[in-house]
C-alpha cells in the first residue's frame, strides 16, 4: 500500500524514494535513487513486510551523495528505531544544526530534516509525546511529517499548514479491519481505494497505535500559510487539496485569466500537460475554441542523448511538437502555468511560430514568479527568476510573444477561494509568512 | 539523426529497436530490447558513425528470442553487407519460406522479413536493381522498407500502399549540403527539422546514392489499400499520413460520431490520451462541454508491481484516475478510439461510475473491430475481439454503459476522406484486399 | 548439467557462452557475452528445460558484434531447428563461404562455423546422416563438433583429431537411467560426476538419439594431428587429454627441461598458475628447492582501472607479487609455460629482481613459439611472436634474464609420449599438417 | 593510490568497500557493496580527487542494510567533516552505545565503529588531539584506525596491538615529493611501490598534516595481544606482519607440524590456495613428495547456481578437483590451515578418496579452533566450532580421515617466534586478553 501511495505521489519528487516498514518492533528499510517503479522489486517489497510503514519521494536537487539525503531518515534512539519522512522545509534548521553540533551531535547528511531526529533524541522529557511536542515547537517553517517508531505511526502538520496532509481509512478486504492512511495528496487514496476522511489540521499531531488515534496540538501561530502553488502547479489535478479540487482551481485560474487578460484570437492551446485545465477554463470563458495544438511525447526517458548538430530548441522539441495543421495562419493563445527563467517559454513560442501561427499570445495562469520558495518547493534563486527583475514588457520581448498576460494576485486568490491570512503566496507577492533566518 | 527519428516513432514499436550505419562500405549495427532511449548510449552512437543509416522500432509480440527478430535484419551477401528494416507484414511469407528451405536456405528467426533477404541473395539477375524488383514482385501484403547496402539507401512502399512512408530533405547546418530522409511518419521529420517533400507512392522504389535519387516502380495492383487504422489509432496525432493530418481526422471522427450517436449529457470526457481529439470533436459538434475528467499518470513504468490485495480494476486505475470533483452526479459521455476485448472499457466505466457519474454513455470513434489485421498492426485473434461475436447490446451490457455508440464504416470513410478502393478497413468491414494464404 | 560442464570448461573461452536445449522438438537458446556464471540466471536455466542440450564457450578475439559470433550457432532448416557448437578452426572456410555466397547463401556472422550450417542445408542427399558426411568431408582443419537437431545429438571429431573430444556416461540419480555426455575435456565429467568412457576417435561421428548411439566414420587423412599445445598450456591440469593426464605431462616437461637446461640456483619458482606443475618437475629433477615465490592475486576483475601515475610493470604487478622474503639474495629459476611477445616475461623478471633476486634464470617448459596456430588456439601473428625473428640470446637480452632455456621439440614429444605423425606441434616446429589456404 | 591499496587488501573483506578523499577541506566519498574492482569506475575515481584519502574493505557478515555499515563512516562535526575506517572490534562498544543513547545520541548503523564518532563529537577538550586521546582511551579491544578530518590524516593502533598497521613512504614520480602511506598489510605497499618504513606501534597515534608527522601515545596495557591468526590464515602470504614474513610463518607451521604429527605416506598435497605454504613446509621437513593434487577453479563467481540434481559435495567440488592421475592408490597427506565446522574438510576428504587415494591423513597447520574471535576476525559461534566440543578422535571420524593431526599451541608460537604476552591466540587457547563485556 505504501509503495502504491508513493507511486501516486511520484510527481512530488523523482530524485529518490524510500520505504521503512515496522515488523515485530524492528524497522526494515529500502531507499534508492530515481523513480518508485525502478527501485522496488517484488522481493524487495516482500522483505519490507509488516503492518505499518511510511514512505517518501524526494524531488531533484543538485549536489552529490543524494542517497544519504534520501528519506525516510532512520536512526536508532534510546527507545528503539525511529524513521521520519518530511515534506516541506524548516527555515531555522541551520541555526539548530550549528547549536547541536556544538553540543556534540554528529550529522550524516546536509538536509534540514535531520535536526528533528536530534531534537527528539536530546529532549529530556520522560514521555515520547512530550519530547515530540517540545522538539517540533522549536521548528520554524514547513513540515508535514510521518514518523514511525517501534510502536507508533505519527503524522504531523506544521502550525501554519504550509503543505497538505490528509487522513483516510481503508478496510482490509479479508478481515474487514479498518486501518489509517496518511498522505500528502488525496490522489494516493484514490489509487489504493482508501476513503478520504479529512485534512490533518495545521498544528495537529496524530499518534496512531494499536489503541487507536490520539490527537495533540502544537502551539498556534498568528496566521495560516497554506501553499497556493499547490493549486497552481505542484499537486496533481485529481487531488483535493486544502478542501478544494485542484482541477477546478486550475480551470478557475484560466477563466479569471480570460477576464483579466482578454485577446482576440482563433485558438486557445495549452502547453501540455501543465496548462491543459487552465486553457480549458480560458476557452470556456472567452469562447475561443480549444485545441490540443501541441502534442507531447511521453516516451522521453531520462537518458536521452542530445544531438550534436544544432537543432534549435531541441530540449523542448523532443517533448513538445506544435502541429502546423492546427496552427497554420492562426492567432493563437498559448496557456501555461508559469514562466520561471523564460527560456522554455521562448522556445515554445518559437516552435509555435515555426509551425505557422500568425500571432502568439502568451497567457500565464498565475502571477509573475518574483521570489523563491523557502518552504519546500524547488525553485531557482531570485536572480534566475525572470520576473524578479524584468518588467512585463521586457519579459514579453524576451519570450517573443505578441502579447503577454499574467493573472493578478487577487485573481489568483479568488480562483482558489483563498481567505486572507490563510494562504502563502510569497513566491508571487513576496510576503514570506515566517522569519527567513538568512535564507 | 536516425536515433532521433526512431525516438519520434517510438509509439510504433516498443519491443526492440536497432540502427545500422554505413561507413567506408562496411555496416556497423546495434540492436536491443526495449525503448530507443534505453538502448543507445553516447559511445554506442559514436560507434555507429557514417553518413548513411537505417533504423527500426518493433512492437510487442509474444515469444522468446526477441532479439533475433529485432530489426534492421543484416546479412552478408555476395555484393557485401545488406540491412533491411520492414514496416508491415508479408502474407505469403510462410509459403516462400518453405520453398526456400527446400532449396537449402537457412533461417535465423521467425519473422516474415527474412524471406526478402533470401530472395535477394538467390535471384540470378545481374544488376542489383533488377534482383530487387524480381524479389519484391513475389511478395503479397504490406511492406514499407528501407534497405542499406554497401553503397545505396533504398526505400520501398508496396504496390497497395498499406503503410505510410514519406520523403523529406534536410540541410547540413555546416556544409549546407542537402540530404534525403525517409520515415514512416512525418512527426520524425518535425523533430529533426527536415522538410517534408512528399509521400513515397505505392509501388515506388527509391534508390539513393551519391549520384542522387533514381525511381523504379513495382507492377501495380488492382486497388490501393492504405490503412485507415493509422488515422484511427496507430499514427501520432501530429503526423500527416496519406496526405491528411491525423489530429484533424480524429476530431472529424468525433464530430461525425456526435451526429451519428447523439445523447443528452452534461459532459464529454476522453479516455486519455487516445480519445482526446475525438472527444474534442464530439464536444464541438454536440455542444456538450469537454472536460479532462480522467487524469492519466505518465509515471507508470514497465516494471510496476501489481498489488496482492485485490484492488478492483487495478491495472487500469494505476494509469487512469477519474475525478469525482468533475463527474459527481453528472451524465457523462466517455469517448475512446476503440473497444478490443472489452475488458478495459468495462474497467474504465466502473471507475467513472465509482467516481460518482450518474449516467455513462460510451462513444467509440471507430466502427466495431471485427477482424484481426494481417498487414502489420498487432491485433488479437478474431476470437478475442468482442465485436466479432457479440451484438451492440451484448457489448453494452458487458462493458456496463448506459448506452453505447460506434461510428459507422461510412462515417469513418467520410471522416478521413477515403476514396473507394484506396483504403483498407478490413479490421472493421472484413474486406481483406489480398489473398490471406491461410492466415 | 550442460551449464556445469561449460563452467568446468570456462578456461577454454571467456568471450561469450551459450546453451541450446531441445524440448518437444523445439530449440530453446540463450547466449551472452562474458563468463558462464555471469550469463545464466536460475530463471534462464529453467527456461532452457528439456532432456538434451549442447553448449559452448568462446575465447576472446578482437572485433565488434561478438554476440553474433557466439555459439552454439542456430538456424531453421527444412527438417527443423539445428544448432552447432564448434571447437577448432576450419582453414578452408573462406573459400567455401565465397562459393556459397555466389550461389545465393546469406551469412550472419564472420566465423568459420557458419559454413557447416549452409553445407548441411544445401546438400541434396535424402538422409540427414549422408548430408552430414558429405558436408563435413569438404572441410579442412580442426573441428570437434556437437550438433543438436530436433531429434538427435551428434558429436564429431575431425579426421586428423586436432582438438580433444571425449565421451562419458551419467546415471540419473532418480530413475537410474543412463545418459551420454560429450565434452572437450574430462574435467567437465569430474564436476558432474559422469563416468569417462573413451575419447571420440579422429574422424568419428556419433549419432545419439532415443535408439542409442550409432557410429559413422569420415574418410581418413594421411596423418593425425593432435594438438600438443593442449598439454603445454590450453587444457586444465586435471584433465586427461589424448589418453594422458595433463598435470603429469606438465611435470614431465619440467623434468626434461631440467635435464636439457640445468643451472646452479637456490630456488625454483613458478609463474603462477600456469608454470606450477612444470616448476615442480624442474625442482624434483634438479634437486633445487621449490617455493611459491610469486603470489598471485585472484581478485583481479575485468574492470580494473589502470593507475595514471606510472607504476612500472603495473599490468603484471596487480596479479603477481614476488616476495622479497623468499627471493632476497637468491639465485632463482623462474619457470613458465611459454614466451609469446616477451613483454610479460620481461616485466616478471624485472619484478623478481626488484624483490632482491641475485640471479634470474628463465626456463620455459616448451620450445620457442615460432608460428601462429591455424587450428583454433588464439595466438598472435607471426610478426608478434618474439621467437619467430629473434635468437635465443636476443630474447634473453630482451626479457633481461641471466640465462634463458627452452625445451627442445624432441624433449616436448618425449614428455607427452607423442608418436610421430600423431601430434601437431606446428606452433613450435612450423610443420602445419594441412594446406593453409592463404592463412 | 587508495583504490590500489584497497585492491591489494581485498582478501581482508569482500562485503563492501569505500573511499573518502579530502579536497579543499571537503570530503568526497563513495561506498558500495561487493568488490573494489566492481565498485569504482574511472569517473568515480575522478570524482574522488584530492591529495589525501582513506579507504576500507569490510568482510562478509550476516544481516541486511549492509551499505549503512560500509566504511569509512562519515559525519559532520563541529570542526567539519570526519571519516573513519576501522579494522578490529571494540568489545565494549555496546556498553558505550547504550550510555550515549541515553544522553541523546542517535545511531545510524549497528557497527561498533560508530561509537568512536560520537565520543569524539561529545568530548569537551579544546584541542582535537586531546579529544582523540580521551575518546580512544575509553575503548577496549582491537582498533587499527585511519581517520580523515578536514586537515589531517590520523593513524591509530590500539594499545594491545591486535591488528597490524604499517607505515610507508612514497615519492611522487613527478615532483619527487614524499608522502606517507598507512595500510593494514605490507602487500598494499608492494603494489603501489611504496617503501615500507616501520610498523605503527601498539598505542601509537600518528597525526599527519602539512607540517609533517606528530606522534602521541595511548596509555599502555599490561600486555600485547598481536593476532596470531594473521599468520595462520588472515594475511596475504606476501605480507610482512608484526615484523615477520607470512609465507615463512606458514612454511614453518608446516615443518613443525611434520615434526609433531609425522605419518608414512606417498604424497603431501595442499588444500589450495590456503594450505600451499604449509604443505610445502611439511613436504620439506618430512621428505614426502609435494604435489598439487587438487586443482582449484578460479572462475567460480559469486552468482553461481547450484544444480538441483544431488551432486555430492557440490559446493566444494565446483572449486576443487582432486586428480585421480596423481592420487590413485596413494597414501596422501592433505594439509589445510584450519578446520572450522568440519563440513568442508569432510567433503574434501570424500573427494580425495573418490579420486582413488588409498589412505587420507589430514594435517592442520594450526591448533584446534576452540573459540570465536572477539577482535575482528569473522568466526562462527563457539557452538558451531567442531573443536569446541569434539575430541580429536571424534573430529577424525566426522571428517572421515585415516588419521588427523593438529599443530600444538606451543608449536604455533614457535613457528611465528611469538614471545609470551605479545600475541593473542585466544581462538586456540581460550585466553582472551581483555574483559569480554558479555560477548
């Protein structure tokens, strides 16, 4: 089940994956680089037997020794084995790390999650639950966690609720027994036919063991900070995130975009697959016909060899082929979810023009990305983000569009029904909801 | 370039792939099982140097020793090395094979293409071109071929023109020299930025060497038999096949389907990715809104491990997730390109209902598939094809739809502008355009 | 059993290996590059089921496309599948090949064995046995063969008996049924606990099927030509070859070498492992104490990476380490089985001196290698063989020994009890027993 | 150089291997399961650049997650990265581990070495050298260590000197600069052409940095405990260990064994390769001729597939083949280095008899192994050691020899010139030189 859940969440991280299972009070684990389907063989899954397990997929970052940073992290503590899987980013991890090193702690990897293990091991409280609350209270930033001990499964969502974390139940088809399932997105529940129960609330700690589920609460923060980018891009369209269907959010983004940035055109085409839902919304609202004018090749492997002869825009072309038969002599609205560095958009627009489009109007179903995320989404530095330093007109010129339109921040909030002080849109509006500790 | 072309044609075959290049009169070759991107490393491509090459991708069939059947087939003949890549199926291959064996020929594999090598080696005509004409004239069925000798590149399309084969030109970015490119589908030209020139005509033999292109013609047959299924399913939507854009054909199939099989409904959704264009056409014609109501997971690898617990319809579910948020309480038209055995459609309809759809109306953008293809498309036997023995109502009941509608054969012909005696629709209408030689 | 037999014969070829088994009249095969233990998994062996099988190991040669040349070669002929495994070399293969190509035959690989398949397929005799005799009678050179048809296992040794081929019987531990086993060396019988029966005689064809064993005889040649090099180097010391134990032969080589090339010294040391038996013989005969003065490292893998810093004689050193503790200040006799190019001997002598030896006397338990083998042993060209152009004194100077002694040809014959006209020693005496057909 | 050194020491551990290099104050590391030659590619070695490095090979133990226990262990401490490679076993590691866990330390693996990292991280002394002395002083048992920090290379040998550790110098072939090399055995120096300088003395700490070598000394213990088993089996014969050549030791063991356990026989044969030197010594002393009567097959891979049919003693047979031609009708002395469980000896004797030996006299060049090693040699439990509970006569009967003789403990000491209170022979005499802390 854990394997299948990771498989459904593969889009959240392709760098490495891992599972830790609990059997007779002992942990069994397996981690590997790359995709879930490439790392777990049948015999490996057999070895990972037991009735409880946690798993993790990690997204691509630079740097060597990636396997050391693969999660779940594991360690042996005084009460036995402990494993932890973390979605998010702890902004004061470096500060805590330096303090702990001075006190004699030794660190294995370079990731922020390891400090949680150390805080837990060092806290002097008698009961594990108290040590957990004490430790987690010291953290600032985003942390949706699953923790496995020799007896319990624990799920935690940070007090500001940056990342999603949901709870479901599943029935054993044979015994009829009910079991608990926790996952970052509800699409994982769909695959294993678990029944979605509810979101784990910001600040909630769920402690699940043979006696059932107990709840604890971390001290509240002054505001919530649910990541609006989950709706814009990160989550799968078939997930329900923060109480709202992602596909619906994306269609709404497209509709409001059509209201805010209308244009006279013959066709609306998405950049597949990320722009499909927003393009449908744009088409519906504007009345301009929708076409799948760019075909995506899904056979692109990770080992693809770049040709030496200079085929222009090759990196994009091998994935995306705009169809002349559709685009020839047309005024085209191209809808995508974001412009990061601008180079990909530039290549796509060039290909669309080369396929015969008369006019190319770029429409982005989100506001300009002006700042990096410090809460767990892999974004480039501020310097690399084209919208951090360039005006709308400069970006338009760079990407080579006839016109360029972004959604407004208020349009974004409207599209996802975001209440004030409940969402984080820092990558768009620069309002980081925590201290940044030198980031 | 050949590698990139194969990559663009990967959808035509995933079982094995191969390239043979020509350098200083010698052949260099590499073949492997599986995908193009998994089989050619940079050093392998370096080894395959030279100015001329042919390649092949082969689709999945049963049986062991698959590497022996991988193409291009190679052999050493009296005039030197010869390699051949074949798209299609020669229906009288078994007859020729038995005759040649009696004459002392030895066969390596079990595929039909090997007889061409033997016919070429045994023919007594002086000139290679004459031997080629003599040999190919003995074949019945489908053969789009590329042949590489120690001096020439030859392209052949059988006299009935079953499979597509097109010609393009490309300019060397440095020297400005023009070179010829031949491929089964035009999407291969798009990727390498070659310029489409024209289709190779039925019965044409193009002989390309340092002196340019010469043409020969095989004796004509009484009719043409271009494969209509290329438009329905086989070709990529961004290709132009038999002079017509495939995406346009598929949208037309959907439009005519909407005219022939209308229904009152709230939504039209495609089975992704194969039903997308037809569903857009159906929606456009019927006015019923289009939604991407089923999300496809593209991370499914070939090594995926089936769960032991009985998750119903798992094989389909791991790829396709219908969204309750879209489908809940809706009357839904589900559009797909075909029903083969019926089991997949049954699972999809079950999942769509489980996601909350009130009514499910299945619409197939092609006529019922009643017979196998003997000309190179990998279809199950007649017995396995549900439409070969079941009535429309029986199929509807089996797949569990509230209503079921297929396109008519005449609707299909209209959609692709097929002229009488130019297309083969034998899998739909049973009119096989050649003798079947016991198949 | 076939797998184990190949394993015992691994020293005869490490480039590629293969097995073809017979089940229900069909052939099942598997071939691969590299060692037997690296190429056959348990599931692969399961797939190769059946009651009869043949296998082959092939030694390292240069050139690409090695898998195409891996044996057993297989083909489909008019009477069904045929597989052939060949030890030796057919000297008139190129002539036959050219003739067959002109008659319309197509060749897959570049090896000499493939002509046998074609001769068999083309012969017009009614009975397979007659076709076999007709075909094999056209061959000149060395061929110990095993052939598998859809019904029979056939073993052949060429009329001059170049390569060994022996017959054994084995009892099924359960049924008590007796089965026949054929192998190049008797060490294969030892491993599977088969009972050695006898050598297959020069020119004999054994046809084994459910009715038992039938014998046929190829036309006799004017002399026998059993390969003396099998005793010197090629066969395993624990095999009995041409009726004589190889270990005993090698000790005898060392004893006669001690008589022919005596020297005053403190120690006799072998180059391990090839020189051990001869060094023991030299020590026994001369009375000079034997020591394992050079230690061999058996962990050397095929992927070993050469260091960049220039460690002198590294290629040899990584395998062989002479011990100062033994050699310091000693007069040492180093015994090896041959000097090919001279470069390895030069490095060994340098290392032995660097370890402190006062004098180094090289003794070779064979005559100078003056010509290449054309009958199946992988030797360098005449130009590369140091003894083909250099005098004893020149070689001594090149390798840097204080003295150098080779065995005489007559000493060699005496050591292996070779009767005149029964052995081939062409690599030592230049008397090739067949026409060479341009080799 | 480190890679080559590990390669030369491969016999000391085949389970896993690793290297950590130091470049610009940062550590670069690579670890893997299996052999050195299979784990380091050229690009991997390129990545491990820098001027200083340590490496480790680990022997096979049971248990999963072997990669976690692979060494060198690495961690990030307050003064930067630290890596440690350990030969030996710390007998009070479990005690220290429990204490540290109670103080909040978290452990990654299950090996004893990790406690050293924690002790170092937690010690409050100002200077690293003092922390090192404080930490190592708490350890009981065997520890030859190499430690790499961001600035220094440190070598340590425990105060009782259980395991060997030697120092050499090497000259850069280009710059002529001298560098220091530390290794467990001198055979590593031979391969890289380093000059052996001296053994690192028991209790010595060498701190090597850009300013040269500094020495420190750990508090002395009441006796030394150099492992006598290094001479009997563990070290390579071409190494000089504890000031004495191992090959010489083994020959002496054989000679004294011949004096202590003489027998009338025709041949002395070794069990290859471990018994060769002792058998030569036995032959020399007794005057009974030496023969390589058992041939060892070095092609045995780790993936070898056991046959299903019951070939008796197969596991041994696939490696060792006794030659009838030598053994037929002979009285044979078989010399080996030890009997552990007795099952292998039993199989060898059975094979020797099956090859025709008339009498088989087993001679072991060491005393009976009666207890496990707690200082770093991988031995079975006391219960599994046949000599821990069976009499000489019982063992003889079990292995099926006509006579059985072991070396005496005093004979062993004499053979390696062991002074009282300088060697540990606990596996033979039960006198463990440290407290065992519950082992």
